[in-house]
C-alpha cells in the first residue's frame, strides 16, 4: 500500500518512539498536521511562537536523553525557529527539526512564505536535508535521528516541500543506516589512554575539568568514580554542572568568568590538567595566552577532533566518546598498582583549602533588600537540591549556577554557548513534559522572561506546573554590571522601564502570581509555590538593583585576574 | 603558508555551499576552489588552495572532516605532489604581433585554440606561478580576457585519495 509523505513522516516519528512534537501549524505543513490529528501516539504541543517550539524540544532533550522534535511551517516559521536551533547547536543537543517548505515547483520563485531554510540554517545545524522526492523521506528521517544522536550530537533539520507531503510511495522504515562519509569515533586510542593514565598518576597538582560532554554522554558515574578513586579536585563548566556531584568534597565549584576563586586558581596552577568533554572556550579559560603562561601537561578527552587544540594546545589528545574513554581509563588505573603520591596531593589540597578561605561567593546576608543569592539558596534548601532548574541568560543564570548545588546530571538546563535570553520558560515546558511530577523551576530575570513570555499561554493549555523564580532587579543586570565595571557607570539602555505587573500578568494567563519584596517573605513564598503542585506559580522577587556577580574575570582577561566582592 | 587541500565529498546539491560556508563563517581564506565529479559519479573531488598558520590549517582539515557530506580530506602539502592549473587567455593579435605571440605561446608550451582577425585564444596549463609568468611576459596591454580554473592537485607516487 502506498502512503502519502505526511503519513510516512508520522510513521517515522512513531518508529523513532517520539513522544512529543513541539510545533506550530501553517500552510506548508497542513497535511502533516492533518495526519497528526488522525493518530494519538505522537502528541503535539502547540507553542505560541516557533522559538518556543525549538527551546521546548531542546529542554525536553536535555532533561531526558531523548531526541527533541520540533515542527514548524515554511518561511517565518523557520526564521523564528532559528534562534532555538542555534541554541541547541552551540550546546550540542540532539534535536530533529521538521520544517515545511513551499511545493518543489515553487522553490526559487519567491513564493508566499518561502525562505531558503537549508541556507539559513546551514551554519547552525549539524546537518540538514531538503527532501525533494517522497521516496527519500523515510531514509532521510532515519538519517536525521541517527546524525542527531551519534558522534557529537546536534540539531538536524529536515525541510519538506508541501507536494512531498501529498505524493505517495511505499513505506518502509530502515532498521539501520550507515553513511560512508560519517563514521564517528567511539573508542579512544589505547596508547593515548595509557599516556593519560601515567600522567595522572604522576601528577603533583592535578585538576579535573569536566564539561557538557560528560552530561551528553551520560558519563557522570564514570567521572565521579575516577575523581574519587584518584582523590583529585574537580571543577565543572557551566554546561557540565551536575556531571560531578556539587556536594562532594572533591568539587571546587564552577570555573570560568564567574567561577569560584579556588576553581580558577587550581585551573591555572595545576601541573596536570585533564579536560573531559569541555572545549576551553573564552568564558572558561579567559585569555589563552595568559592561561598558557604556566607550564602544565594537558590531557583532552573529546568526541570532536576539531575541539582539540582549537584554543589551547594539548599534550595528550584522546578522541572518543567520553563514556568509553573514561571506562577504559578507569580499568587501566584499577588494573595497575600505582596510585597518586599522597604527600604531593595533600599539599595541593592544602593550597586549595587556603584558596577556599577567600569565601568568594559571600554576599550581604543582613541586607534589608532581597539579595538574589539568598533566593537561590532558599530555593536549593526547599527543593532539597532535587529540582530541574532551567534558566535564562544573565546574572540570575550565574547565581543559579553558583548557588544551586547540582548533584545529578541533566538537572541544570541553560543556554551556555549561545546565551539565549528567552530560553528558560519554553525549555522548562519541555523539561516538565519529559519529567511529569518533578519539580521544574525556571530561574529568570524580568528582561529575559519577556523574550518568550507568550509561552505562559502554552503552560496553561498543557497544565504545566512550572515555578517561575523571577529575580526582578529592573535592569538587564549583566549588561548593567559590565557597564558599571567597564563603561564608567554609563547605564546605556540597560534599564527596563515600564515593566508589567508580573503578578497580574501571570493571573491573566490563568496562573498564580506572587510578589515578594522582603527577605523574610522569600522562604514562605517559595514554600507556598511548591505546595501548589498542579499550578504554575510566578514568583516576582524584587531584588537588589546594585548586586553584582562575583568573582568576575573581565572579557579578554586572564583566568586568575578576578574581581572579587568587596570586603563585607 | 600556502596549502592545497583535496576533498572527496558526496556529489549532492548543497555540498559545495557547506564547504564554502565553512570557510567564510570561520574566516578562513580561499585562494581558489575547483570541483568536479570523479570517475565515481556519486562523488566529487574538490581542491582548495588556502593559506594560514599550521594551527589554522589543522583546524580547516578538522572542520572539513566534520562536515557530514565530506568523505575524505588530504592536505597535499604533507608529501610530494603535482599541481596544475588551466588558463584560457584571449590576447590582441594584430598582424604584426602574431608571430611574437605564437613564439611566446610555444615557449610556455601553450596552444592557440582559437583565432580571429585580431585575437588569439591561448590554452596554457601549469602551476599558478607559470601562468602568472606568462601573463607578465605578455604584458597587460595585450591581454583582453583571462579565465583560470584554479589549481587542482594530486599526490606523487603511490599515494591515492579514494575510499
């Protein structure tokens, strides 16, 4: 029997066990929506803007290990989705984005709602396909899911012209797929792993620096085992938080621009550094020349060869799946008798303890105005560190990363690479759908939140009981902070005037809104919010306008050139 | 430093723009780029002449390898290789210049492949430097038009680029 392209597409999604598709209908995808309507295996979540669809699919993927799927129409549907696609690409999130296209005969004729989806998204996808013949559709979908999830994961876009959704052919979903031009490495080179083990065992001042690759390859148990076995200090990048338990004594906090003093100092002063699923980016190590001033041996484990020696030269590159490489590394060390020399390691820990006494995350706990850090500490206590936290981008994101101690992977959902304001709420929708019953919190600011505020409507439709923690300082806080530090206190356009009444706004969408202005009310308000397990609660915390994120490494500065909070 | 990078890639619509897009997005330089299908119609071979530090060239080859449609990448400068470029050049060839131009073309082992009342079209192959030298020797006033293919290259000896 022959099936239409639209039917085939839905069958492919079913074959891939896709649970949710986040999307928005339009002319070019009407036949696909018609087929969605006729079945109930693949559930559709109607967002209010295509950016929301891609972020929701992204949050769904990050929190569940599954592929996030988004479906949008041609033209503006695609262009609206681009921000979300680029966000997923920068953070290597497996997603499949299905976009409608004008009929094949109209392509290139400036048809209504036509845009070159392939051309526009080429630089921000792992790969993309234009399906010109219905006979290619099933294989293309198979390839899309295969590419999205293997190697270094990423978003893959499939552009389907409208006539392809009505053309018919026989349907057969391929069991497997292989591509001669695509063969991602899994196992690390045994010789390199041996070299790495030797370097680690001989290290006097070792440091483990682990990033998002650990989360993506589900290698947290391996990372934790390795660090505890060796007794080494471990830091996580913004993307890697939760990859190593934050409450473990070996954890020295996040590193980087807003990393802890001890993490940055240890990173700079170690003699052997092992980078695991991390890429030495500018927000992590600052100026590479400054970083390179200190001699140290670097081991770099990453699935993407192009991440190795891109910003920093390394001594022992190991290309492979983090999980497999760590397994091999652990077995090798376990099999041998040698262990790190305790004397040197103890001296190194003493040094780190000394750095820790700086208490770099201190803030004024006696303040009469709500300090954002206090809200996050209370949030951590009340949720017992077990919530899924999504964030937008800015100061609140950094405070959440510093003050919420993530002990498990895939609990911290944020746009690290692209830094997309507006990510938090739609991502939280995907997280909540992937984890029904779990506490999902969107930590945001009044500027970021307004960038995808329309999704409050989606939350109502699907009864998503997300808790929104809005750290409302009436400024684009991070912009204001940079302007204070580096632009002579000239707060150019960083003040948010004419803000809405967020409580009333939440209520108008059918949610609960609470405004909190006094520190004493923070805890009761949070408790009240989490009692309402079946409602979205918007908590509008009126916070200190002048609070800054410390420590801070200025743009282009060396990692240890940190600005610290003034003595309190 | 100048490098010649040879790429085998799937002969599919859009593959070329993935490669050229990569170069522009990451700020790599393209001196020339040639591409055509190979004896296996499903694959194209592309030759890119580029320049950059060792680090940049390493990133270029890694980034090229990362493209899903790229099958293989080789930097021909790593070993002995042969490089050729084809040029078609149309020159002003009035009655009194004709003999000189013919002689010049012979010296460079060019071939005159089209003749009109007052023009010659000469075909010339060689390294880019040789073509440059020919242009220089003719002088700007004589030249009406040039069309160059950009370099393509192949390794010497038994080294081959195939799957």
